[in-house]
C-alpha cells in the first residue's frame, strides 16, 4: 500500500539529513534500480547519497510523509515534488512519480519523471515508467523517444521490457496506438525481433490476421529458433482456419527442436482437437520422459487416457499428482469422476468432499450435488446447494440451473419453470436459462414457450446446434411440422455430424417420415456411440417396425438392465411389448 511505502521514507529522510551538511554539495551517485514497470512503487536502492537538506525542505518532507500516512495524497505529492526540485536526489522525484501515478495525475507524473531522469539519466526504472506513461497517455513522440532510448541503454533486456509494457497496457484498449508506435520504433531498429513479434500480437488483437502473419514471419527471419514466435505463427494459422498449415509448422518445429516442450504441447493440443488422442499421448509421454517433473504434461496425459477409455492409466497418473500441491485438487476431482463413471457413488463422493477450497472447489461441490441427485438423495443435494449459494454468490446462474435440474429430477416441473422464469426477468437473453426453460416447458405442455425460447436463442446464435436439435426434435410430435423439423435437424447435423443426440434425432425424423431403413442407419450409429435409454427405445421401435422383433427385444432387455427407470424404455414397453403379450 502507498501508506506503507511513504512511511518507509521517514528513515530515508532522517538518514539523508544526518549524512548531509550545508557545506557539502556532492552530486548523487548512480542509482542501481531494479524492478517491474507494472509496479509503480518499485524499490530503488542507490548508494548512500550525501546531499544537503535545508531545514525548510526537511519540514516539507516530514509534512509530506504525514500527509501520505493520512491519505492526503495531494499534499504528499506537492511536498515530494517541491523537495525533488530543491534537492538533487532522485529518490524524491521517484517518490513523487509513484504518488502521481497512483493518483492517475498525468501532468504531475510527467513532471516527476522528467525530474527523475534529469537527476539520474541512467535509471532504467525511470525510463520504463516514462515509456509506460507516454504509451498510456497517447503521446506518440515521447513514446518513440523513450522506447528508442531503452533499446540503446538496455538492449539485452529490451525484449522483456517491451513485453512487460504491452502486458500492462493489454486491458486499456490501446492496441492500435501501440502498434503505430512500434511501427516507428521498428523502422529505426530493424534488427529487434521482439518489436515485430509484439506487432503481430497486436495485429491479432485488432483482427488483422494477414498483418499478424507477416509480422511474425519477420520476427522469425531475425530469430528463427524463437519458440514463442513459432507458437504464435501456428496460432495465427489456426485462427485463420489453416489447420494443416499449423500442423505442418509445429511438426517441422518439433523435428528441429525436439526438446522444446512448449512446441510439443501445442502440437499435442492440435492433435487432440482433431481426435488424434493416441498420437498426442505419445507426445506427452516423450515430454514426461525428458522431464519427469512436468506435472502439467502428466495431467494432460491423464486426461487423454480418460478420453480413450484407459481409466486405470489415468487413475495411476492422478494418484501420483496427489503429491503435487499445485495439482492435488484437480487430480482429486478427476479421481472422483472416474469412480462416478464406474458407478461407485460413495467412493466418488468421498473424493469430491476432499476438496474444500481452491479453484476447483466449486466444481467438486457441483459434481457432488449432481451425484446425490442421480442417487435420488434430493434433500442432501438441496442442503448442499443452499450452502453453495451462500459461499459462491457470483455463481448464481449455475446454482439456479442446478436447482432447476433438481426440481426436474423430482418431477417438480412447475417449480423449475417458475425458478427459471424469475431468473429470465433479470437476464432475458441468457442462453442457458432459455434452453433449460424450453426443456421444462415441454414437460408442462407449454409448447409455445418451448418454441419461443429456442427461437430466441437462434435469433442471436443461428448456428447453435444444440438449440437447432432441441427445436427440430420437439416438432416431431406434430406431423404438420415435420418439414420444419427436418430443416432444423439437417442444419444441426451439418454443424455437428458426429454428435450422438443429433444423429439420434435425425434418425427418429426419418422414421416419422416413413423411412424406417434410413432411420435404422442413423439410430444404429447413434446407439453404437452412446447406449443411452432414449436412443435404445428409438432403435427398438424401428427394429420392431421392420419385423426384427427378436433383435428389438434383445436390445430392450440389455438397455432396461442398465437403466431400469428410463421413461422412454418404459414407454416402449407399455405401448409395444405389453400390447402383444
């Protein structure tokens, strides 16, 4: 805090007063400043300065010190500014600059920094802060001047300096201005790869992908083995839809720099995105072999093993990560999910309940509540949700959706509908609220609400495959709306051709349209991907209609064993199987 920072100066004032005398007029020695430009209260620890301080200046400094402690920053600033002008000691100018920046007083900041640089021209901290304030205030001439000066005075660390400066300004909507400044600076310093690299980052922020691509290529022509630039080049290609180009760039980079874990990890992530889990797993295994302490790579490999059904391997890795404080909670969460997927509810709940705080504590609590609801322990789930609502007020939306889910599972559809409707008064366009209320509305026979809510989602998100599927599927109950249903489901299938529920919906549409053989192709594909009750019921009905009754019965018996309370399977039994007994 600034008060602490100001208070610490009291000792400095007394030290200088004791060391100085009216007869001595020594110039201050060079300040050895170390620090971050993002921290305006950076410590400057110069050698002892022997500078005379007149009694009136001493009084002024003490008054400024007390004013700072009392939060009277205007008075403190004026005191330090006046002292900086009257005493040739850069520490007072530095203090004045710190207060001015804290107060966001641009004029006083510039004045204090000017004094500081005049008294200590070699101070890198002063130069960095001067460059930052010039960029922040939009003074292009000064910004160019200070950045050029930093390149000359500190060429070795300039890369870190410019990255740090841009990082500080990242959230201040100055990308276009900073880009223009760097264009001018790079014209005078064409050998600085970092300037082109940062310009590429800024161009991406400004959605100028071709410019970004050209700038990062320029950076790599100067510094061809720069991993961050190689990664950025691949990311630009990905954002432009050039997946093959990105893969080629990363594959070539991995061959050239096989030990670079950052490039290897990005290639692995790209392979995962394309479904190449086995190949991605091999990359992570090689990373871990080179560096057994890379916990991030271990965690990612465990997730890959989960994805490809190698739960035991994933479990072994997660248990190793339990000994890593930074990964313990995330490993615990996934160990719970593994037990849940195996049907071991008690063991899963035990894992979830081990996580009491930290970044995944909310997720663990939500997983526990969902598990209890599946086990029909609704009272326990409800009590936990109430506690969670008090602990995480910022998670109000997800808690409302979970509460609606609890009501839905208890068949208290009216309560769920009213809860969601109330939430939509505050957030009328919230997609998840609209979608969930649409599903509940179907349960209550409010088809007009269902259709209106889903169409409202599609009005702003026309390519929302989930909403398209839900709307199309809901229309299959009305033969007069089959053509509308087909339009929505075809669009959903085009967007998500591998999505199981969409394949099922489209297959059921074919059956409704009187095309059972066509329906069978889609439903068998969906059932092979996910042996879920509703899909099984659809497949059984189509097989029955095609005269393959024994096959239909066999699938039904297998499915009802897995999900004895599934409403769709029970409906199939009531309408078709019981009717022939």
